[in-house]
C-alpha cells in the first residue's frame, strides 16, 4: 500500500479503537465498503457484531456472502413487497423503504462504510467521522465512519492489497475486480438507470413489483396517483422513463400509449408477459 493509504488505515483503526463501548453494531450491506470496514474492525481487534438488515430485494448471492463472512442477518418486520401493497411504489423523493428496511437502530454505537466520494449528496451531508443519528425521533445512535475520506482508488487499492474477497457481482467474467460497480436494492428509484438495468436482467422482479403494486392500486382508490395515472402500468412507466410528470402527460393519451398501452410498452421493453 502507499504511505497515504497506510496512514488512512491507521487513522481508521484509531477511530475504531476509540469507540467507548463493547456493544457495537457494524452495519453490513454486502457491498465493497462494508467488506473494508469489516476487515478494519477485525484488524482493530474491537468487539462488534456485524449485522445485515435484509431488505428482501438485495442482489442474488448477498445472503450467502453475509453467511460466509459470519454476519448476523436481521429479517424485516415487513418485507419490501408487503410495503408496496400498503404504501405503493417508492420514488426518488419518497424512499420510505429505507427507513423501514435499513435505517433503524439496533445498538447505541454503529460503524458504517459511508464515504464522501460516493456522491455530491454525501459530501454535503457527512463532514465528520463521528456523528449522532436520530431514528424515529427518540432513537439516538453514535455513528463512526472510518473510511469517510477514502477515495474509490483507496478502496480498490486496499481490497487488492489485502486480498479481501467481495460479493461475486463485483467481479467481471474474467474474474477481475471492478471497483466501479455498486450494489444496492434491486430496482431502487434513487438510480433509475440502475433500476432499468436490474429489471432488464431480472424481468420477473419487475413482475413482482407490478403484482404487489396492483394490490396497492386496487385497495387505495383515493390515492393521489389515481388522479394522475390511468393504471399501475402507467405509474411504473412514469417512474422509470420520465423525470417529470409533464413530460409523461404528453404521451398519456388514448391515441398514443393511453390506458392499456403502458402495459404493452413495459412488456415489449423488458421482454416479459404481464
């Protein structure tokens, strides 16, 4: 490793050893940053419990990767598709699934693999490696971010230098690690490009989204979406292919896609029978 990265490793270990508790949660997602903080925590020799909060829609192989790494798996009170039945589809602005499935307190102290280099939003939100997070108004958690200032290059170098074995999806067909890949909930609306890719690769997943979305649609006739969209297929098409409703509305006419045309559009685009 370079001297710069070695210094970052030392700083991370110093931060971890300074956590004033022997009851610590290591928030594990199965991604590359999670594997790095897991390695660092073990290197630091601190007491902790690595915990994976099962979203029920993470990529194939995630559960096995957690088990292989000795990570404890917590099941959600309400699986993702049941959330859709009661709340509808999550969107970029309303990702209720995060708070229900991932963002809740387990222990008073938690280690997270958050990095500022991941996005502009994270650079604005996270400025210190120690923060206090409040869940549900009253649940306070002291969070420690040992790799907050690590770059993508740092992560790639550290993984290669220490032979850290990652989730299988991080490796190309030739077995080479691709640091640019990111894992997350399949179909997550935070990245529409990734959501479309997920649904193309796993069309049956899209079918499940629509199946449970239809239950919500039929049982919530007063939902605002009923005033804007003709059916559940129109709503899904809007969420996937249009940034603004006004752009979608141009095409939502009987002479174009209309009432049933959105279903056909989804079937043709994702090669699936709905």
